[in-house]
C-alpha cells in the first residue's frame, strides 16, 4: 500500500529490494563472476597447460602433447618420493595435532584461575603468519646458536651443538612439528567449542549414578566429541597436505622436505615448466578433491544428527 | 583423588604454557639482547642487558643488501608493512560488506538455483591452490594485474568468499526469524529488514568474519610470492622471507624483523579472541 505513494524508480527499487529472486541474483552475480575469474577460470587454464609442452622460458615452443605430462610425472621416481613424504607428513601431523589438541581442550575446559589468559596464549600460534613460523623454527633449531641446542646443552643433555635439520628424516619430522605447532591452537579451539556445548546435566546425572572422571570422559565426552573430531581430522588433513609456507622458510627446496607442494613449486616457478607443473598440480588436486569431498559429506552427515 | 587431579591439571597448564610461549619467547629474547649475549654458549636465557638496536636498525637506519641490489632492510620491512596493511585492510572492509549480504541470501531467501549457487561458491574450497596459481599467473600477466596491490586484494577477497559465506549463513540461520517477520509485517522490505534487524543481531558473527579475513590476508604468502615481484606490491610475508635470506647470519636482526611482521596479527588475535573463537567454532559446525 505504502509503495503506491512513491515515485516510479523508487517503486522498482522497492520491487527489487522486496523480491527474493531479484535481490538474490543482484547480490550473487558479482560474486559468481569474481569467483569464476579467480578460481575456476585459472583452474581450467592450467588444465589446458597440463596437456601442453609449456616452458615459460621457451614460450614459442609450446605445443599440445595430450596426457604426456601426466605420464611423465607418474613415471618419475621423484614424484613417488614426494608423495611418500607428503603422506608421512600428513599422517604424523594429523595424529599429533588431534592428540595434543584433545588434551589442551580438556585442560582449557576445566575451571582454574587465569584460564582466559592461557586460552589467549594458546591462540597466539594460530595468528602468526606461517612463513614467519617457519623462520622461527629455523632459528630455534639452528645448529650454531639455536634454542634447542642451547637448552639441551644447558641441562647437560648434549656435549656439543648439533645441526638438527641436517639429517633428511629428522628435517622432515621437524617440518611436521613446525606445522603441528601452528595448527594445534585451531583444533584446540574447535574441540573446546564442542566440549562447552556438552550439557553439564549429563555429567551431573552420571556422577549421581556413581561414574568416575574416567568413565565420564570415556562414555560422555569422547562420544559427544566425535562429530567435531571428524571435522577437525579432515580440516587438518587438507591443510597438512597443502603446507607450503613453513617448509619454504624452514628448509626451502631441500630434497629432504620436498613434499608434493614443494615439488610443484620447483617445477612450475623455479624451472618454469608450466606444463609439467600443471599436470602435477592436477594430480595433487585429485587428492585434495577426495579429502574435501569427504569433508563436505561428513559435515552433512553430522548436521543431520 | 581430587588433589591428584589438581596436580595433574597444573602440570598440564605448565606444559601448555611452555609449548605455546617458549618459541615466541626465544624470538623476543633474540631481538632484544645484544648479539654477544645471544651467541654465547649457552645463550643468556634471561635478558640482563636490553637493547633496541635491532629494531632501530631495521626500522630506521637500515643496512645494505648483502646481495648488492641496493634495497635496504628498512625499505623491505617498511614497504612490506604498508603493502600488507593496504591489502589486509581493504580485503577486510570488502568482506565486512559482502559477507553479510551473501550469507543473508543463502540463509533467508528462496530462489531458483539456490543450491547450485551455494555449491558454486563453496566448491571453490575444493579447487586446489596450485592449478589456480599457475593459471592465475598467466591470467594476471595478461590483465596487467601481476605485481599490483589491486590484484592481491581481488584475490584475497575471492578466497575469503566461500568461508565467510558459509560462516555468515550458519550464523544467520541461528538468528531467530520472529523479529524480521515482525519488521516485514510493519512494512519493511527484505533488504530493509536485513539492515535494520538482522545485521545488528549478527554483529558478533560479522566481527568474526572481519577479523579472520584480516588475519588471512595478512598471513597470505604463497600467492603473493608468485604474483608479486617488486617492492611496489610485495606484502610483509614475502619481504620477510627475502629478508631472512639476506641476513643469514644475523639472527637478532632477522628476529626483530619477524617480530615486526607478527605484531599486527597477534594484537588483533589478542584483542578480538572472543570473536575468533566464535568464528572458528561456528564456521566448522554450521
């Protein structure tokens, strides 16, 4: 009724502002275009590269080669070594992060003085730029003057300073720790949120029935935490699989820590092999897609519960 | 039993404190004590002499580039800081406006193709970074967006979109509809109800979006590493990684530089941790 008194352009504005369909499209179209040019289009473009011989240093020689790049990558033993490293990295990171974060969140869920301060401190690691985190650990583990050497020497556990990142397997483990340190707070907060949504009455009635702290943890807390643990597990997998920043500063392109991500960086941007790099990128993408698929599926399953 | 539990709890608290703070303490310590104290074996764990020389030489006096290209440390850090502030600040502003709108569309409106649009936006999470970055590099070079702040801003806005949409939708789903129904009956348009009723109610959720967007774009590294190549647009994360390369033996200088880069995100995290916790927890469940 009111609308009739307004001018014509105002009326049409009101029509859009009040029509669910047009309002939705008006808001969504720019977003759709933006995402197309920032994600889907470049992804298609790089798929095209993956079917070409394309070296950015010899752009004139670019030509179509079909699936050759994929075959080349899959036949290369370097790929399998990188895959093994990545799998190890993800496995260790997921296990360690979930265990540590579970303990941290259970502690932070208790009542004690200074809990807000501790919670704030725990969160700090998450806010640090990953690339700086990598540098920080490089310095902590430094062989000449680093923290780890200093503290072990101080307590008489080593008699001379050691280069911790020199052994390839050790370097991979340290790289994993670097990621674990940054990512634990995120999972801690996720789990803490889930813990705090468990109704206290459950524990009260369990206590009335004579349940101890341990059986409370085992029969109430952990089962109710399961949905969030699943979600956390998959989030950690995705992020662990794609770690780049930390390794870039910690060990650079050292073969010891060359995960699939580092290998792809080397191929595409250090060597300019866009064709091979894109093919490898798509192989990584298939892994990522599978993980994400399970993520979205599991979220939907949990939401239904 | 109760006492034993208490002791265990405090033991855990000490371990958590150590785990979270010792690495940072080492970084702070290295930047404020003289190099002699730091490089003694073992180092001085507790600062006896405090010096701000490292910060001064990074932020004010500067030192030449070891490689001889002529960029001083001061330039690297200062330019990087400014670029990061511009990119992260603009991204945050844009997300503050768009995230509630897009979230609102999915939480409240019904229109044909809703699920399709939603999966189009959320599906972006599943598009892995390397294929995109390789494609973006050639796209950006054709569009003249390589090595520009604008390019970085567009990119980080696009990459916040799925998460922020997801989160705002979830948050708005939890806001009861009675109030807006009442507003609608009083003659408010859909958009009017959104701005007058829903937006104020979802302010805590919006804060979470804004803060996490800021941290995301401040901490971004892989994309700028590839898409920028001069100080005109390199953010602090990239300049720090170069800085680390050129002062390879001067750990105290590098620590000071690293601290400068982590102070803004850490301040934001400390000041707004309440919202961040909401954002992380809400984003994952909803």
